[in-house]
């Protein structure tokens, strides 16, 4: 083993008793194993970072699932996957758990390619019920007998996809178990002693058997049997729904059980056994505590939902190492938040919208300043975009701040509801490009390609925090839809004097940026590097290194606008340079470099040119640090230096 495991977990691994052997453990041993799992998860996440609070909350639920179901044959699908760490440890990955989220190590999310126990790859919310229903239908078509279980959180259940799946599941009536992991959202406020009593008694296997027998007896009454049975059923449903949060699920045609204490293994097992025998879709409502077993996470579950490295004893975050030079921007997200608030001071039309990510997108600052103009829609990206379209149609200037990877879910709404109607909605795509340890489900690797294809939508990529401020101000001044994409973290490329001003709150004035106009930041000859976003500064560093070593000067052009493209500037530069290097942190297909190549082809400027591209590959980039992944994909300063040098030599 690559690291020491706690005693009981080590014994189970040595005996190759995971996960099947969990069912044979005594209740006392299961609770001991639960504590070992928590200790292991806390230790590894403190060192590697990750989703701590959600995983600590489902330790007992995971043990109960593996005690009641056969993980080799019964698909168990975790929604989003933030809470999958206990599952990973108990399904054959305990000896590799210390590699969590590291390059070459195990993923922070379920992945089919990683383990046969990961039945469905996830990373975005609200998918589990749809996937589980598909597996249940496949089971019926193939004549199988396995159980299918979906575990979904109360937050993910707000997503339209989850509700669509519930509607379909109730209508089809297939045998399916949905576990609602409720860790403290509004759904739990309607819970009381009566609902707990009813869930214990109206849903047990024995009670269900009695109900079926009574129903058969009523149905046998001449003439009025069916009417009598229907009346009793409607009365039971009405009574049960009045006192429980199960009204919605019963309306979907899904049998509701719960709520159940999600940290009581014995109760969980009893209710799971009851759900197993019902030949219908069942929803088991389980109440858990996020961060359970680690005091800092219990006290601040939001902060410990997804966290970077932290001190195990205090829970305090470990600061990243200081930058190695005099460049240190405030960070793209804080710069966006500050600029948005500054602009909103003078424009009451500005409304900020996010989808369950106010802290991650920086819109929490806007919420504190302008609460009446802030809307968090929950995990409902499609709704967020059409809501913004409605606001814009009535004269407002909505700003939709959503991570690049999550905005993919609202592509139809961007096209039909915003751009087709030419409505002035500003999309702010945080976490564009590589995001690091969260991996392929979270990299914003495709936005330039799918956004560029939409008619009437302008697309701009600022190179640093100062540029972001100006891009945002420009976007809000246009009476048209605009998308800004910017990366995670900070540029580390702002001059020291500007950095100091930003830290002191002395923000520079906004400077309008004409659409379709880029900026030549370095002038040279022979080779011109055309780049967008953060890669502009990396290209500048590579060019300066070449000049310092050989005296040869290279041009660097910040196109800034992917659409409308700075056509005249690009054509002029192409005519005056023998070689072009096109750089973007976006997939190779259809993005900025493709746009430049199309422009050159349309103007007969490809012949005789040396043209190279530095992009993300036409593949899904794995997880790892951003530095590792940029090196892997050839998008760091060192690789750009080598590319430019080889082009000069040729």
C-alpha cells in the first residue's frame, strides 16, 4: 500500500473483503469503520484539497448501501459526485486514496474508466435519476433482477433534469430507488414527528402487504369495490401528504419514505430493505449533516464543501506560495465582482444572476450591495438564461455569472431565448480553460467553440484583471448579447503599481474597448504570436526570453475579441510576418485559432506561411494542477518558447 490505512480498513483490504464484506460486519464494527473513513477522508483532503463536507455527511449512508445491496450487480449512482469519497475507499481504492485529485491519481468524481463500481460518470448536478431510470429500463428489457439506486442531494433535486426524470419514473412505474440526501436545505423545514411516524408505518413491507390484501378485499365488493378502493387511496394520499414533504413525490406517482436519520446505520438498513421489496419507484428521504465528524466543517459546511489544502488541526486554509515576481493581480473573480458592483452603482438596470454559485462567481459581493437586484436560481442554468432574457426584454441589463462548464447546459436558451431575439444579456463565464484538480467535467475547454457559432453573440477574452474590468464595462454598454470568458485564479501579470492601487481600492477608470479590435503588445518581425486570454502574457514572457537570449524580436498580438474577430489587424499582421503562432486555452476544434485560419483561407493568405497552433487537444484533459496540465498540453511559457524558437530557426 502507498500509505498506512487505519486498522479495520487495513484488515478488510488485506482480506480482499471490500466491498462485499461490509454486510458481514457487526453494527459496532460499522460505526468503527465509519470513524476510520472520516479520519482517512479528512487527512487526505487536508493535504490534497477536495470536497470534504459532502463526503463526511454520507459515510453511514454509504455503509448502509453496501450492506443492503450487492455493489457488483446493483448499480448505485451518485449525483454530482461531491460525496463519493467513502464510496471510492470502500470499493477497491483505499490504497490509492492518497492520490485523490493528483495528476495520474484517482478522480474526485465517479468515473466509469476508474472502477467497475462507478456505474455512471458524473460531475454536473441532477443527472442521477435520469441515468438510473435508463438502467432500470435496460434491466426490464434484458430480463434482469438487479436493483438500481440513485443518490441525489436536495440542491441537485432543484434542477429541471431531476424533476423531468422523476416525472418519467412515476409515469413508467419501473422498480427504482431514489435516495434524497437532504443535508439542510428548505425541504427539511416541513418535517415533523407525524411525518416520521407515517413514514415508518405506511411504508414498511408488512404494512404494504396488508394494504395490498385490504385493497384486494375492497375490490371484490360487488359494484362499488373499485370506487371504494379509490376513495380510500385518495384519502390516505391526502392525509399523508398533508403532514409530510412527500406530497410532491406522491403526485409524481413515487412512493415516499422518510425522513430517516442518515447517520443511524440500523434505521437506514431497515428502510433500504423495505424499499427493495417494493415493485415501484420509491423515494427514500434521508437527513444528513454536512461535514459531520469534523468540527470546522460542521460549523462552516459551505466553506468546506470544496476546499483547497488546509491545516488538519485548525481547519485554516494553507495559503498558496507567493508569486515569484512583482506581478500579482487581485484575481479574475474578485476583479469581476468589484467591477460589477462599481458599474451597478451608476446603472440601476444591472441585475446579477447566478446558478447556486454566488461565492464561486463573486456575485455574493453584489448580493450584499444590491440584494433586490440579485437572483440565485439554484442549479437551474437553463432557467437562469431565459430569466435573464425576460429581464432584458423589459429594459434591464442582466449579467449571468456561471462557470463555463455549467453554462454548456443552457446552450439552447442562449441561442433561442437571447441571441435570436438580440437581447442585451451579458454572460460571464468564470473558470474558462483549465481549472485543475476537478478535471474533465469542470474544465471550461469548449466555450470559445460553441459560443463562436452563435449568430449575433460577441465573445471576448480578457488577458488580465484590468482588461476584465474594461471588457465588462464594454459588454454592458452594448445593446447586444456578449460573452466574457476568463480563467480561474489570477493573472500574476499586472504591473506592481496597478496591483498596489487595486489592493488599496483605488481602481482605474473604465476604458471602452471597441468590439473587433485587438492590441499589439510587442512588435517584432518574422514571427507573430496571436493569442487570447491569459496566454497573451505567457506569449509575451516567451518572446522576451527569446529577445534576451538571441536579440531576435517577436510580435505578440492580443486579439481579445474572438467574435467579432479583429480581421483587419490579423490580415495586416499575416501579410507582414512569415510565421504565425495561434494560442488559446480552448479545444483545438472551432475556437479562436480556427477562426483565424478561416479568415486567412478566405483571403488567400495560407500559402507560404508557417502556421502553428497551441491549443487544448481534441480530447478530455485529465485532472491535475493547472501548471501540470498546461505543461501537458503545451500551453505554458516553456513550450511556447520552444515553439517560437523552432519557428524562428525554420
